[in-house]
C-alpha cells in the first residue's frame, strides 16, 4: 500500500479566471488599468520570484504599483525592476 499518496492536482482554472478577477478587483477599487499591464506585472513577478526570492514577487508588484500610482510609467518602471532582479546576486547556498 502506498503510504504517500500523490497529492490531488489543483483543478485547472478557466482561461478567463484571471481576466474576470482583474476586472472585478479593478471595479472594486474604482480603477481602470490600461495597456498590457497583466503581462507586464506577471512577468516581473516571475523574474523576481526566480532570481531574488518567491516572497519578493508580490512585494515587487506592490512597489511597482506605488511607482505607477505616483506617475511613473509602467513599462519603464517594470523594466528597471526586472533589470535589477536579473542582476541580483545569487545566494551562496543555491
């Protein structure tokens, strides 16, 4: 008997779940994000999680949001943070 059964796979999310969530959250906050912000933010979070640390991903996305809220352009700010994450030194134990 297998004492360590395989964990159940998470059900696949519907393709539009992220879009519906984004629309609902934006409406809740009374904002209208423009452009290709979803792809930009998710790509930045992915790079940050892999190059810096997983918990740095949501924090970096939040910092990007603050910067954009203060008038900085999204694409340039995301690129700056992504460049910083790409250049981040690896930990010795990795």
